[in-house]
C-alpha cells in the first residue's frame, strides 16, 4: 500500500514487505516465548574444529507435573515457532513462567 496522495513511488521511499518462501499446514505451532534454548559445542574428532549446536526445549504438563522436552523446530514467523518433533498435538505447553519451572515440578494450569 502506498500512502501518499497520488500513489506514486518516488526516489528515496522505502517499504516493508514479506515474501512467503515456504508454508506448512496442519502442524504444531507454539509461541516463541515458550522455548528455552541451549547451545552445545561439539568437537569434530578428525579436525578438532568446534561446532556449535543449538538445542530447543519446552515444558509440557503431564499429570500436573512439568516435563522438559527437547524439540526440533522448523519455520518461525511473527513470534511463533513451528515444532517439527518432540511434542504431540494434545500436549499442554507451559507458555508463561517457563523460565522458572523445573522438570518434575507440580504446576497449576491457569487459562
């Protein structure tokens, strides 16, 4: 949308746009704030080279207890993350307070 009166593009104007490069349907999406990340450094035994590996985790609730799960992530958009592996469709994910919850801790769900 061009917001000037005559709707012309002029030198020096800038804009913001989004290009969909890939889309996924029928998938699990969680708020980015629900994720906890950790970076591990692995060493290639042949070359001695260090390789950082980022891992993602989140807490789900099972039997009123917080359970830490490692997940795999895919696309991200507008503070939402596509989860490709690690949780199921009916899992309850801890979204608020996930940074102070501990694995195995009893939790109360507030909706």
